[in-house]
């Protein structure tokens, strides 16, 4: 007779009352052994144990309750030597409460849960041995264990339990085991605290694991772990170790004093961390290797003995809103073919670099801050590449150093108070420097070394102790729109045999000659200016610069300057530089056609009223140009605009396109867009606002200055504010450069009237307002569909209908972002779809690209 037949033969009808079986060393009607009571019980019975020590190995073969009569600490169930586990669970839905369970050998199981069995352990202590939960082996072999409800899955709940004194492991899950641990402590383990393998899953809430000689938690195979509000303390090796194809998520978890890495991800494993803290790791805090992936949001790394993040091989790491403080090595080190993304994060302190890239690594840094590191804020070496946007680097040895030929991009970032150079592009390296600000560098503001290939567009170099821009031997950069102010040495230093093309650059108040030209230097300078410098030119014989439409001011040339290369007698007044050397033919620039730009405007979602207004302005400007060509007086025309609309309504996109349209019409030289807000225009101290506003304005010469949230320059409550100084400076500059710049002021419709009314000069210059209306629900759906097409997804018909209803009902409150909200919705849909695909096991290609209605985020 098999076990199933035996169970059926002893089963009692469900309507019969539950029986209680007593166990105790004495007492009338009581069993002397727990095993005797369990053999007498049928499914649903309760076994109550009196205080005492019971040396036996018991088996729960059916659904029963086993409980200590007087609570925790009163009953000890101890396995005799050689008898196996003290407690073996073979039946479903068992409950064990308030027992102390001891193994005969700390390397053996104290509790063993067989495949298909289930038990709740509540307020129990497991001492000197492990809990072992085995799922069905077939789940591990054929992958079916991905389903939580797979037939025969072992299920265990640990609630308010304590596991201590085990060897090798305190909790081991294998096969298709499923365990949930709540308010459980694992401590003093001679080995690893928790081991998962196969397709096992552990869901732990308020788990405290401490004092292990091995790793805290180790995952292998395709196992899964979810940690919430937990702590891993004093592990001998990694706090959390992921191997093979395992997955782990941790929310609100602390990993402190790990002997090796705080979190280590290898193989093709993936870890997702949210609001976690990793402190005092004995090696790097976060390690991602092989093809592993790490996603961390809102996490803090503190004082690791090596890197804050180490990514090698083909690993990928994404950090958002994270902090990495006081790392013994570089805060982030990526090598091999690793790929890293760092967004809205901060690095503070450290003995090496803030971010160090080596090998063929790639990294994207956006809106990050690096401060107080001993070496470079960002170091790009070997064949790696970085894209750095909107970042702030301060108090580093060097701000950004690039020595890789792979091509890096540093854009709209700020480098302040470096010991040496602010931006340094090494020999043979390749980089784009776009709209950056370098202030207070201890040496050169920007250093372009031998053989480097560099493009510099816009930006400022302020108060460098050395020269503002150093172009070293053999370097030939393309530099446009750069403003250098207050350099401690030369404004621009051209070393021997250097060259390049500099367009629309300004050198202001340099302590040494504005331009130093060494022997053999032959740069071409076009429409450049030297302002308020004691000396304009200095250098050596044999330099051969070419000047086109440049202005050196009216300062005399220095007596030490060699007259021959410039064709001037010593001490003679310096004429405009265009007279010094005949201008060569201008380089050919690819022009955009007006019809193509208008067609591009037409492809934007919604914005019908804005499109109509822009078309009308284009026609007006065409008419003005025709009248001027015919010799007729042009009607009064102000090209400056107010863009009034809520966030996410396409204002910046249209502003960028407007500049290109004006360039195509011949009304702007370059048509580029310089985007600023109050922080870019207003200084913190008296005397800082005017120069800062002028620097931003000068970067926009020949293009469009876009002032986002312009109303913030004018305090709503009135009174004195540095923003009013910025407004006054803007008005003067708009008058001085009325034909060479367009200013667009953008913001909420209700607030822009206050901005325009703050200065009479604004109301006369901003005579036209374009109203950007909120997107309709159908427009938002179109934006999501456009995003889906770009990323090779497709909305099902049902998802499209549900998405339309979603946008029709979503609250249009202050935080609603219009197009930004649509893009965020698409991102959340892809994340929810990814979770759904992970549960399918082997999704088809069609399933991988389809966005279903169930992927929509819940409303509210």
C-alpha cells in the first residue's frame, strides 16, 4: 500500500472536531514522545508539548499543528546522533510553533522539508544545523519551476524565527523550493548564511543576517531572491552573491562590513537594488562581472576598501540617484567591455578617480556631481568612451581627463576649483566639448594635448590660474563660441606647430597676452575678440596665424612681440586682425533647406496652433527679406518670442527648430540653441550675475538663447533679487546684438506676464507669444506609439484603447508632464512587460515586442 492510500485510510471526515494530543514527561493521558502523538494524529489535529527536552527525530507526514504549550524556549527537540534531522516535514500545510530545534551535527540539517511538503515555522529557534528545503528536481531540470504554483513545489514560511550555529549554511533551498521569511534572524554561521540553487525562491522581509564566515546570501542556477527592509552584517565574504542566471531584488536593505564585495553579480545574473545602503565593504561595494547586470536606485555606498562600483567583462550597471562616498579606490571603475549609466548621482571624496574607464568600457553620466576626489573627476583611458552631460565636478585634481581615441562627449557640465586642468584631452585622444563651464582651475582651463582631435562648441573658462585654453604641439582643434575670462596667464596658448580653427571666441581680461603664438603655430581665427586685455598678442618668430573679421581692441602690441609674423612694427597700434593676413576661403557648411525644416515641424505630435504661428512668422520673414533685397524699407519685426505652456508641451523642441529655420532664412549665422535657467544666469554674490548672464548670452550669439522658467528671474513677492540684475543685463545685450541673437523666454502661461512686465525693455522686445496647449489624450497615445516604434515595441489594439482611456482620466495636476508623462508611461509599460516576460520563462518574439493592456500603470 503506497503512502497516498495510507493517508486516505486514516483521514477523518472534515466535520469531525479537531483533536488535541498532549505530550509530556508525565501526566495522565499524555504521550511521552512527540513522535507517538504525531503517529496518532490525523490531518487537522494539534499536538501540544509540555516543557522539556525531547531527544528524537520526528516526521510530519500529514497536516498537523505542533506547538509548545508554554511558548518559546520551553521545548527542545534534539536529534539523536545518526538519526537524521530533528524535524522532517513530508506533509502539506503543517504548523510548528515556539519550538527550539537542534541538529546532532552543525553541518547537517536540523529541519528538512521534502519536495511537495509545506510548513509554517513560527517563533522557532533552529540551532546547530540548517533548514533544508528541497523542491522537485524536475523543476530544476526543465525550467518549470518558474511557476509559483507548480505541482509539488515545497513551500515554507518562517515567521519570527532564529537560525544560529550552523556550519556550511543556515538555510539551503534547492530545486523548486519556495520560502518566505518574516522577521527572522540568521547568525553565527560557519559558512554561508543562505544558499539558493536550481529555481528556488526566497522572499524575505525584515531579515537580519550577521556573523557568517562565508557570503551572506548566495544564489546559483535560476534561483530568485527578494529582500525587503533587511540587513546583512559582518559577512566573511560577499554580503550578497549572485551567480549563473539568478535574479535578486533588494529594497531598503543594508549591507554592512562585508568581508569582500557588498553585492557581487556574476555570470548572467541580475540584481536590482532600491534605497539600499552598502557600508564598509572589505573589497568593492558593488561588483558586476561577466554578463551580469546591476540596477541601483536611491542607494548609498560608504567607505568601501576598494571601488564603489567595479564593472568588468561585458557587465552592465545602471545607477540612479545614488551616492558613493569616501571610496579607497575610484568610486566607479569600468573595464573590459562593461557599460555603465550614472544618472542624478553623487560621488564625494575618494583616494583615486571619481569615475575611471579602461579597456573598451562605455559610460553615460547625466546630471551627476563629483567632488573632493584625489585624482580626476572623470578619467577616460585606453579605448573607453564617456558621455558626460549636465554634471558638476569640483575640488578634484583634474576635472575630466580623456586619453582614449574612441570619442568622448562632455556637454553642459561645470568643472570648478581643480588642482590642475579643468578639462584635459590627452595625446591622440578624441573628444567633443559642448557648452561647458570651467572655473577656478589651478592650471589650464582646457588643455588639448599633442595630436588630439577635439571640437569645442560654446562654454566658458573663468579664472584659471594658468592659460584659459592650451593648444599643444600638433593639436588642431575646432573651437567656436568659447569665452575665456580672467585667465592668470594667456587667454589662449598655441604651442609650437599647433593650429586649428577658432570661430566667434572671446578672450577677456587675461593677465598675460590674450593670444600666445609659439614658433610654427598657424591657427585660423574667425570673428574672435580680445576685450580688456593689457596685451593682445605675444609669441615667437615663425608663427603664421590667419585672422578673419577679428577685433583686438585698441591696445598696443607688446614690445617683446616679434613684428615679422604679424606684419606690424613694434609698438604700433593693433588694427583689426582681418588686416594682418589675407583671409582664405570659408569652409563649406552643409545648409538645411527651409522646406525640410517645415516638414520636420509638421511631424511633431499635436501643437497645431504653434505650427500655424511658426508658419505665419516664416512667411513674414520671407517677405521682409524680399523687401530688403528689393531696396524697400522693412516693416518692424521682433524675432524674440515668449513660449507660454505647461511642462512637456514641446517648447524646447520647437525653440531648437526655430533657430534652424532662422538660419535657413539667412537671419541667424549658426542657429544653434543655448538653453539656460535661473541658475545659469544668476550669481550667488554681488557682482556675479552680470558676468554670468553675459557669458550665457555670448554662447548664444548667432543662435537662440532659450530661457526656461524665465519668470523665476522675477520674484513674485517683489523686492530686490539678483534675478532683476540678470533681466537688466539681458535687455542691454539684446539691444547691443539685436541682429545676432534671438531670445525665447519660456514658462507657465500664468507667470510669463509678470516676467514681461518686470522691465520696460522686455515688453518692447517680446511682442509675440506662442501658446503651447496641453496635449490631448490622443496626442499622448501618439507619443507613446512613437516611443514604442523607436524601441521596437508594438501596442496591441486593446492596449491602445486602454491607454487612451488612461490619458483621458489621468489627473491633470501640477505634476502632470504632458509629453514627459507620456514618455514616462511608456517606460513604465516596458518595465511591467519585462516583469511579465520574466514570469513566462520562454516568451516568443511576438510576446517580447507586444505591449498589452495589463502593462499599463495603475491610475493614481
